[in-house]
């Protein structure tokens, strides 16, 4: 993989990771503040945590050189 391609893959991974972290933060916030979800709030909290973990992994991702 050339150096410019490696840079673009790393940049794309970090941008997607940041977007996922922001999205999971919003998901967790709205799930915690909305009382109309009833028993489904556990599902949305679990999904928010999963998206957060995927975002963190993408931020730490570094392709092979």
C-alpha cells in the first residue's frame, strides 16, 4: 500500500470513528432522557455502547505499512 493510500485509510477510519462516537453519545443521551421508551431503553443503551466501542476501535486502528 502506498503512503498516500495508507494516509487516506487512516484518515477515513478516524473520521468514521469520531462520527460513531458522537452518534453513540447522542443515542445514549436521548435514551437516558426519554421516558417513553419503556422496557426498550435497555436495547438502545446496549446498542449505544456497542457503537461507542466500535468508534473507539476505529480511532485506535492503524493499517499495516
